[in-house]
């Protein structure tokens, strides 16, 4: 995948991105929202090996760039039956709350619908209100709340909200 809009690029992650991904994934501040306040503790070598198994039809990790500088990551996973699960992480905190998430997700969602997916799903932490606002602005609809469904790295119970998006509900911010 290689998508561009203005000064933003979304591209397939490669082995060459493993060092940057390791830095982000091992940073507890960046990973806390995903339940890893201590980071995930993976080496760049392990990540590079894992990236080699990515395939468009199965799963793909993506790098987000602004002005050719990596600022975050996205991913998608084929969940079967025309459904794809996505994720996004803008790792540069100075770029949060600037509207980038809506644009970047619009770029990815448009591409996934063009690839033939008929439904996009994701989940987010119940406490991540900014993400919920972005998802709902894009047209995602809440499918359910999983209360105290999992424990984070510190053993604290976490609640998740499940969302789904159909093509007819999609609001595109990358036009």
C-alpha cells in the first residue's frame, strides 16, 4: 500500500522500519492506551522478522509519514467475510488533536473499501475519548461495550468499545 494526500503518506512497513517501530512500541507513554504502559519489549530484529510475514490479503503494518518523516503507524487485518480490522497510532504527541487522525483514517478506509472490504471494525479503550470522537466523525457506529474485558500490563481492568463502519456511513476527510 502506498497512499498520499497533501504532505501525508501511508506506506507498507518494511524491515527497515523495525528500529523505529521498536522505539515506539517499547515506549510506555506511546503504548499505554493499548494496555502496555511499560512498552511491549520487542527487539527490532524480532519486529523485522514479523514484518516479513505481512501480506496484503492477510495483515499489513503501515508507516505514517508527514513531510517524509515517520510520525506513527497504522495496521489492517483481514477478519474474513469482507471485514477488516484497523488500528492507528500517531506516535508524535505534538501532532495530536490537529485533525490528522481523521484524514489518515480516511485515506486508509477509502483504500480498504476500494480493495473490496464491506465492513471496517476497530476497538478503542473506553477512556480514549479523543479517538471515539474521531471514529464517530468518520461514521463509525458503536457495536458494543466490553466492560472490564481485559487487564493491562499493570493488572488494571480495562473496558473497550467496539465500532463498525459500512461504506454508506463513511465520511471522508481526505478529499
